[in-house]
């Protein structure tokens, strides 16, 4: 999507910022989506025996969400491998 200039950021973040004040259900759906992603990552890390999985899942999600927000504004594709490295480091470090 990014290479075709069809990238507009995270649709859940966009919906939240545009419609949360209009329809509170939008905020609940978006928050629920983010929480499910976090829970899924936490469970995956736990299943792989990663130390401090909850903390690392939160850290990794912050990196991912920061990348999405930054790409939406800058369209700087060189940030993708940097964020990938940061994401994996956050998960795999002791």
C-alpha cells in the first residue's frame, strides 16, 4: 500500500481521531482493537518463553504505532527497517 501511495496510516487511529467525539462507539471499537493486538502479542511472547512479555508487548506496540503515525506524515520508507530493528530488539533483548 505504501509503495502505491495508498497508505493513509492506521485506519483505527484515523477513525478514532475523526469520529470519537461524534460516536463514542467508535472510540470503544478502536480501543478494543488496540487492546486485542496488545493481548495477542503478549500471548505470543508468553508462548515463546520471552521474559517480561507484557512489558515487551507494550514497548513493541508503541514502536509499531509510532511508525504508522510517522509514515502517515513523512512517507519516509527508510524508517521501516529502523522501526523493525527497534521492534525486534524490544522483544528479544534480555
